[in-house]
């Protein structure tokens, strides 16, 4: 039996973490970060993400500095999704034996620059030999106890919201994979940075003040809605026409014979935040998009397209699919 046979990445995580118990852990494994007891005012946040050459990046589409930047941003996004602030990180690298010192220095240029942007100190790490470049970052952050926002707090009647436009990263990747850079040069120029230089949603702490649940959507909107609803024991109704998608993404999908909604729902690599808020809190936040509402669990997770209801497929980025 292999990982795909048991249902993929998230089924494996569930299987291997069932026996972990520790009273100092505030939230069960499966949220964006581990949340740990720290002091009387704050919790400690702990997250890690790994980037692999030819899986998460390559040297054809990314500059080396961009790869370093992305390695920090993906971890920061997890911290911000809990309403916290990044503080410290350690960096482990798997390096091919023929890699140049100059390339590693350029990689760290992106790492240092981005860590400094978030006032996150690099305090250690490890290096080893590997077939291809591997970057693993483990990051610590803190969150005020009253601002901690988990995936598990959504309530029936809450509004389901996004902090920004989505689908752009998947659209840029589709152009590059299909080698349409010349034909769709204008569209690519407007959205490419969402793929090559994604940035974490810095409003996480602000949103957490009003949100009942929150998650980043790096694996795609559909799978993250399922994660949030599963951990909150609720259902959801999503209105497809309310999902914020740039016109360029719609044009790209049309040119490539794809559905732009698929980029948003299943593409991943978007660093917006998905969150729920009570209706009475809506006026407290600006520049957000209401895409649906939370309903009872028995009503399941539904998306309405062109006036027709259908179950939202639980599909997103999975390393073992």
C-alpha cells in the first residue's frame, strides 16, 4: 500500500499523528501552525515548510533570489493565518555537490531580504548533500492569546470571506507549462509575480481581531474550505460569481481552453486568507470579498454556479496525487 492508496498527503498526516498527545499543545495537528503554551499573554506558533527543486520551483521560471524569498513567505503566511507575527527561523538546505557558492549566496540574499521585511531573525540551520536543491524552513512566531484564530471556530451564520484575488498563480503556471509566454505576454506580465514572488497577507493580525476561523489558501480554495469546515464541524455555501478573479486570469483561461474557476478552486499557491466573520463584523474590515456563508454540517459544502447547486469537490494541491 502506498500513500496515494490511503487518500494522499492529508490522509497520511492524519494516520501518523493519531498517537501524539501533549497538554501544552493548544490545537491538534492539522492547523496552519502548532500552537503552544508560552506565557500569560501570548501563545507560541511553530510551522515548517519545505521547497523542492522541480516540485515547488525550477531555475527556468524563478530567479534564485525569488526562490529564497518564497521559502520565507510560505512560512510567514502560516504564522499570519493564526493572527500572529513571525519571530525566528532556522534554515536547512539540501545542496547538490556541484552547486556554486554564488548561487547559495544569491539564495540567501532573497531569504535575508524577506526575513528582514517581517522582522524575523535567522538563528540557525543545517546543510546536507542532496540530488537537487531542497530548502526547509522552520519558523517560530507569537500571537496574543485574544487574537489567536484557528481553523475550528466557524459558526453557522458566519460569512465566508477572502482577503484578496485568487487563481493568478495557477494561471501564470498554466501559461508557462503550455509555453504560451509570447502569445499571452501582456497577461503574463500582469500576474506573473503572483507565481514567482508571492507575498503573505500582512493583514492577518487585523483580520484575526474579528474572524472566527482562518486559514491560508496555499493549496487551493476548495480544499481549504473543506479543511476549515471539517475542523469547525460546519457546512458552507459558496457563490462562484463572488470569488475574486482578475480579468487577466479569465482571459488566460479562455485562451488556453480552461475554466478560470478551476484555477481559483484547485490551483493553489495563492497567499490570500480564507476566513469567517459574524455578519455584524463585516463593516470593520475593508477590501475583503464575501464569497459565501457558513451553514449546518448536514447541508454539506455546496457551490452555486449559474444558479445551480453542486457539491464542492474536495480537491487541491496534494504532493502525492
